[in-house]
């Protein structure tokens, strides 16, 4: 009985100390604000999701076309729309990325991944990551299928 | 030491209340340290639950019958191995086990996501704390495993049907599945509370959902095997309410795992996914309520049970909370994206969702109907196998076909000409298989014939998918066939892991169709030396033997099995008499042919004192494919779960801001 009570009290004390730890370690916190994303960060995340969705869809369409699940005609129709979506997302991201880079403090900069090419390279028509659609039928001989999009520097296509 | 167990549960309750209240206040007012403190409280509640469980395990190992729970679920003759089954064999112990897994999962989930989604975790903590309050409160105030009594000389023992290796694994897996569904629910609701319209919660819980779903699936399969080898009625699934209780959340989670891909790929079905994630959790709670409230035996025992009302109240609160939150956040969840075509991958996912949810709701109605009829008319009307089998055919067969059609469709749209080309092989092979089976006499069961034909379609479509994918990969990377195949799977584990799981479901369907639509049953009363015939087998009853085991008196009838002129060995079917528990169990004998997948299944239904035995024999074709499907299911789930470095890099890029500041 006594041992049980001692062990119970020890457990309670340990739990209280652990729960109070954030206050014990930092009793007079200069900043006690919860790290919530700003409106700009939320917007950026939304655009990143839109960009990733469009680029992933481009890969998917490319893969489905190669594996015979999408006809050439459907492929041409889909790839153009998806390229536009990806380009729009990349273009919309440009100002938020610039502003984000400006706002970053120098010491924290090395920790943040730098996944995007310099803003000048984001111009959709010349962006190397977005596959060029086939030219309209009859205009030229169909070229070799475009390279699978490479949305992230250093990563390989998923096919 | 019961005091320590009680103290640990009270501490766990206190910590859960703090995690919920302080966590909600901190998240609402944006208080960093208070939020961290609430998170620590949730983690500490796991430590308190571990202490409570250790106290109970120690009491079982010491045969401390001063603990009422130990005295009611163990005995001195109970083998030590089954002490662990006894831990969750009763109501109080199983609730404690629920709490242990819940707090353990909660601690792991918040720790794993604390850097990548701190603002989301701030809202997840109070939701998880709220669920932990309910279970710890039940254990402290309503149904404590630490009640004490003057110790009797020996305990009442454990239900003999639980004295089986399956029962060491089956309940654990089911609990891991049930409780695992709490995590996606908490992150989904946390995301709504945090007013986040992004998909961070899906990314955070993708593996939790898949793992919980996998545990539920394998747990049910092991439960079916337990029923097959231990309960001894000649089958593996009886549409029992307890079995249905685990099947319903599994079906809804299956729907969620598919529809969440549509949200990830196209940003659609956000409201639907929230409803599914809440539905899966509510059904998991409902399953626990069904098994623990006493309502299954009678609505009257439900009112006598201390748990029933509390569980029903908590389920009502969870439903009201989830629906209100989803309704409040509708503007955040609405999307403008629409379905491009009815012949697309996402459309096939939508069809499969409708079928899965409809199937789940019909099962729910079958479970509730006897209870409601008793409540209204005072008379219990049972819903039996034919009701469920009808809906299994109505919803299950189209679902089986969709498993073959879906992978052949492209995202967004597929033209009719392409469809004709991609379906050519699967359709041709399945029609040939169907025709051959019809010629061989499989038409005796139309649902069975359709199931086999559809299964052929799915298998061929999976093979075609792998071949086309490997060929495309080979063309892109210039790799050899084996390298191209392995890179194909490694680069898209969810997709190809999913196809392996589809293959497992097909094997399951073939096994179920074979063993339920084409089985043969014979019954005979035999004296030693007499024989019975069944589907080409001759079963000859030789003699009766008796022996004493550690905790039971065993009687076995030895039966020689012959097929034509060749001997197939001896079966030993009989009964075990457990003197402490005062119960008798059927011990069936099974002769498996691992080449054909067929089983000869023998039950000694009645053993007379003069040595006469009343036998029931069954031949179940292809039944072993059901168990084989389990291994393939595990393999597919592991492939889909396996971490992907490329995916991690991509997500670190997307959510990097949070990681960088944490």
C-alpha cells in the first residue's frame, strides 16, 4: 500500500514536471506566440499544392500516354491545359517566393531548402521542367515523346 | 498494487483533461508554451497508461486473485502465454488496452509531426485529449480493472475459445486498427479547427490511415481463421455483429483511402473525405460499443450494462462535433474542380466509394435492426446470412469488377477507343475463363461464376498494368526488365502496393466463392470401423482416445482419410473439457491440400459414451486462398507504407517553412 502510494506520487510528480517543462525551461519567454502560418504563408502553401498537383498530373498524363492508357489526341488536349495550370501556379508563386526570401533572416537561410530555380527561369515557355506538348496534328511529324517533367531539381521522374 | 493502477488511471485522466482544455485554449489564443505543455501532457498520459497496464500484467503473472478482474479471467492452471489474452479478454482490460494504444498512438503522432506542422498539432492535441478523457474516465469511474476483493483460492479461468494463439494476435490487431483510425480523425478535425484548407492533415496521416486499415484487415482475417479452426462450426465468417463491427470501419476506411487520392490529385471530395474520416472513427467507436455494451444479447442487458449509455453518449457527441465542424468550415472545404469525365480514374474511385459506403450502411442496418425491433416491438427480429449475402453480391461483385476497371482508366479522361484497346486482354481472358468454368459445371452458382469471371478480369488487368508500366519505364530509362520493374514499383509504391492488395482481395474473393458456393457437407453417425463418403474422400472412423492436457481433458476421434486408393493421413477431431471454466469446446480436424487449396474439414459434433460419434464433414474448395491472400495483403500494405525518399523531399519542400522555423 505504502509502496504503491509512493510510486503513484512519484509518477504524478514526474508527469507534473514534464507538463510544466516548457514554462520551467523558458520562464520569461520573449515570444510566447504559437507558430502559426501567416496569410502569406498560407497563400504560398496553397500555390505550392496547386503547383505540385499540376506537375504530378503532367507526370501522370505522360506515364499514362506512354503506357497506352491515353490516346495521342487526349494527350495533346490534356497536356496543354495542365502546362497552363503549372505555369500559372509557378508564376503566382514568384512574388511570394521573392518576398519570402527578403523576409528571411540571414542565419536561418541555410536551413531552408532552395527548391526553386531563380525567378528568371520560371518563365513557363522556357521552363525545362514542363514538357512541351506535341505540335498540332499535321503541322510536323510527331516528335519523340517529351521528357517526363522534372519538377524538383535533383529528383528523377516517377515512371 | 491495485492502488498504483488506480492512481495511474487518475493521473492519465487528469493529463487528458489538461491536454484537451489547456491545448484548446492555447491553440485558440496562440499560446506557444501552453500548447507545448498540453502536448507534453498527452505524451505523459501514455506513460501513465503504461504503468496501469504493467500493474495489471504483474497481477496476472502473480495470480493475484485479490484483483477482481484477474480472478474473473484467469486461473492457476491457465498457461502463462494466455495471461496476455486474459489482459484484453474482459471488458475492463480491453478498455485499458484501448487507452494504452490510444495514448501511445497520440504521443507518436504529435511527436512525429511537431516540426512539420506545429500549428496543426496544436489543435490535434485537444482532439486526442478529448478522446483520451472518455476512455480514462470510463476506467476510473465506470469500469475499473483495479477493483479488489478478498482473494479466492483460484480464479474462474479464461473462456476456452480465447485460449488460442489467434487470440494473442487478433484482438491486438483489431485494437490497433480501431484506435489507429483516431489519428486521421484527430488530424482532420484539427485541420478544420485550425481553419486550414490545405492538405497537410492528409500528408500527416496517410501512413497512419493505411496502417490502421491494414491492421483491421489482417485482424479480421486472423479472426476468420480463428473461427475456422477453433470455434468449429464449419465456416470462417458468419456475419456476426461483432465481426460486422470490425468490417464496417474497414469498408469506410477503404473508401477513404481511395477518395483521398482524388483530393490529392485533383483537390476534389474535401467534404466527402472529412465525412469518411469521421465516419470511420465513429464506426470504430460503434464497434467497441457493440462488443462492450451487452446490447448484442439484448436491449435489456444494454440498459443494465454500465458502459452502454456512456458509449452511446460519446458517439453522439463525436457525431455532433464532427458534423457541426464540417458544416462550419464548408466554405473552406468547397472546391471548384469538377469531374472531367465519367470514364476516368477519379470517377471509378467515386463509384467504388458509393458502393463501399452503401455496403457499409446496409451492414449497419442489419446490425441495428434486431436492436431497434426489440426496442420498438419488444421482440427481437434477427437478420441472418441471406440478407448480408444478398448485399455482398449486389455491392461486392461490382466492387470486384471496379478493381479491374479502375487501374485501366487514366486520370481525367479515357476515350472509348483507348478503353476498347486497354480492356481487350482482360475482357477476352475473363470471358474465356467464364466459358470454361461454365462448361465445367460452375454455373451451379451464378454469383460464384460471376465472381470467378470478374476475378480473372482483375488479375489480367493487374498483370497488364505491371507489364505496361515496366515497358514504359524500360523505354524511358533504358533499363533491363527486372530493373525497370523494381524501379517502377519503388517510384510509385502506393499505386503498385495498391495493385498487390487488389490481387490479395481477388484471391480472397476466389477463396470465398470456392468455399461457400461450391462446398459439400455430409453428416453421419459412425461406430468405430464405419466409413462415410464425401466428394471422392472416404473417411473411416478408427477409435476414440482420451488425454489430459495442462488445463483440459481432451477426447479425440481418430479418422483415416483416403482418396481413391491413396491414404491422405489421419484426422483427429473431438472435444476439450475445461474443468475450471466448466466449458466444453469443439476441436475440429482439418486436412489441407496446399496444391489445390482444398480442405477436408471434420467436426465431432457429439461423442457418445459407447464410442459412437456424430460427425459433420465438409470439403471446402480453394479455402486456403483466403489465408494466402492474407500474406499478399500484408506484402502489398508494406509496399504502400514503405517510406519514399523522393516523396519526403517533395513534402519537405512544400511544408519546409514550418520545419525551418520549428
